[in-house]
C-alpha cells in the first residue's frame, strides 16, 4: 500500500507517494532505487540492495551547496558501514540514515523549507531484496 503525501513543497521534485516497491515524484513512478535532489530531475541510483551500498554509490550525492543527504535504506532502518559514509563526511555534508518512507517524508519537509537536500532512496526488488 502506497503512502500518499500532501504536497507541501511547491518544487517540481517533491515526492508525492511511496511504497515498499516504488516512489512517485510528480507524475513519474520509480520502481527502482532513485536519487532525487531539490534542484535536478530524479535519476537512477544504481543500488539494488542494501549490501550494494558503497562509498562510490554515496559519492553520487556530493555536489557543491548540498546541505544534507537522506539515505533511505528500504523498508527497514539499517546502518551502512562507516567507510561507506566517507564521501559525505569528507565533503562536510550532513546526512541522515532512515527507512525509505521516512526519508521521503523528511525530504519533502526539507524541500518545503527551501533546503539544499538530496535523497538516495533504496527500492529493493525481486532477488535483490533477498540478497540485502
């Protein structure tokens, strides 16, 4: 069952719904992991399960001016190894790790505040979900 969000943010990249198997941003539905930013169109995030989280995967969020990165770890809260977070730490970018649905809600709140936010949202599917 998808959770629909009130669209608090006027930005075109607000998350409008989320479920265990997809995230909706505007009118587009993403059934695999996605990288969404306050100022750029959503793009595929090449992580199919929690075990694939790596520093290279998180470095995709490092960009000038980013204040905070939200890492959605799927339906459950799971913490990445400290070395995985190194690109964000080295760039002095704040981060929060939470379940994907919580990351979606938090992203919208920060977006409504006008914050420079990125959300890396893990959507595990099929066999990838069993490996995570």
